């Protein structure tokens, strides 16, 4: 309904680690400096072992991403409703 939040994939360059990719990560990079990458939309957290995962931080980042997705969805609905009025 709202869009992608995150996904886990093997690291494209090393294949010896995993990457948690976060949609809307570019909007969160300043707030969470552990996010890396320079793409237009996503930012990443690279992990080599389960011990590398900061579970609390991941939960906060995912929650923030959900909020951003909901805001974007609501703005689209608002714009569509305004376009109907015009």
C-alpha cells in the first residue's frame, strides 16, 4: 500500500556480508550516520555477522521509514483530492 520499507540482500561487491537496504534512507542519512550509500533513494547497513546488528537502531530506522512512507501516501491522496476540486 505505502511502498517498500527495507530488504536484506547479499552485499553486491563482497558476497561475504549482507546489506540491509532501507527505502527512503536518503531522508534518514543525516539522523542515522550508520546508513551508507549515495544512491538517490536507498541507504544501507552492512553486516557481516548477526552480532553486528544493532536491533534497537534497526527498529527505530524501520519505524521512521514507515512514517515517511505513510506521509508520502497521504500527500498523494491529498493532491489527488485537490486536483478533483480544481
